[in-house]
C-alpha cells in the first residue's frame, strides 16, 4: 500500500512540476514587446532609409558627370551613416534580452546587411582612392548598385518588421477592447 501511495505522490509531483514548466514555457514564448526595442527599431528604420537614400543618390552619379570629389564626399556621408547605424544595432543587441521573439529576429537579421554594406562601402572608397578617374567602370558601378540594393533591402526588411509590431499591437489592443476570448 505504501508503494502505491509513494508512486501516487511521485506522479502528482511530476504532473505539478510539469504544469509549472509548461506554464513557464508558454510565458516565455508570450514575452511582450519591449518598448525600448520598438523605439530603437523605429530609429534604426529611419536611419536605414537615410542610408538607402544616400546610396540611391550615389548610384545616380554613374548616370551623370560629377567629379570624383563629389563621389568621395557622398561616400564619406554613407560611411558615417553606416557607422552610426552600426552603433544603433549595438544598442539593439544590448537590449536583446528584453526583446520579444519577433524583435530578436529582426535584430539577428540586420548583421548580414551591415557586413555587406561595410564591404561594398570599403570597396567604393578603395576604388575612389586608387582610381579616381575610373568612375564609370563596370566594377565601380556594380559596387554602387550593390550598396544601393543592400541598403534598400535592409530598410525594407526593418520597416516590414516595425509595421508588423505596430499591427500586432493594434490587433492585441482591439482584442482586449472587444474582449475576445484567449486574450
């Protein structure tokens, strides 16, 4: 009889502990959005669109005759904006622990874009330094096109995630207002 009671108690304890573990898992998955991370993502989105505009402007230089100094000055601005953006990404990474799952995802997806933008920016700067007279070569144009493409893709990706977060918040608030079950 004592063995049955012991097994019963052990079984009950396992179920109770399993319930606590299950509740913890659900709560961790339902981690709310961080207001700080949302704010940083909005700032990063604005900075990414500035980078996109800078890269688009520089790309148009290949269709017009502007001096290599104009190219150099525009590239310096882009490099400054890339560095400022990288600092914003560092702030996002520092706040990652308080981020919700979707916020963590966007933070993780930004790094490859930064790496590519840095690489192409360095290639443009190197090309300008070594061969300022070769502004219309296919290689140089490819660097500018790649810079513009990566900047546009990054800005779009961040904007889509920020829009997702805002839409998610609006839907959750509407669910609370309408007293939708499961909220």
